[in-house]
C-alpha cells in the first residue's frame, strides 16, 4: 500500500472549491490507486482547521470552527484517509532535518522540516504545491510529489 502525506496547501486545495489549485489537487487524488492512503498528522489537522476559519485566507468562504471540523470529519470518513499519530523516531528525524538550518533564525523552514521528518518516519510520500519544499525533500532523500 502506498501512503501519501499531503501538505497543508494540498488539503486546503482539496477542501475549498474556489482554491487556485483545487482542480490540480483533485486530478492528482483521482489518479491515485484505490489502495492508496492519505495521512493527516496533528500538524496538518490543526493547520486545516486554522486556515478554514481564517478570514484573510478564506474571505467570504470563511467557516466557523464547527463547519471546519465537519470538513475534517468528511475527510476522515473517506476510506483512503487516516489520522496518524506521530511516528517513532520523529524527534530525531526532525532534529536531523533542521540541522542544515541550525545557524539561521527560525523561519518557515521549521514547519517544512517537521513535514519532511514526519513523511520520512511514516514511509509516506510528501505531497505539496510548494516548489521550495519539494526541492528540499529531494535533498533530504524524502519522496515528494507535486500534484500539478
């Protein structure tokens, strides 16, 4: 069975009809084999809830927290989608992924490194629209997919 770990930008694109990448995200999802699994982590769960309820991100489509939970629950009702707790070894993998940035100030890279470590420790392909994250994944030896 092949597992995919969608980045937050992919979950958001799949969840919001008017999103810029909605069609690409659904095209990618519809091409997956039936036995493929999609993984939610606590990080992507929290991020999806946060973005769906953020007026700056969602504009007139901003959801209440109750409705955002309904979107998340809808995903969990899909037999291809599962919530995975943090895998063993994640802390060490996360520290290793952040090592190249240790001499720099904290930035977006902290979250990206967490996603890379999580995907690696879960033996899942990271799926993202973020080209910089995709390149970083390749450097880190992590399987990554650009759905567009």
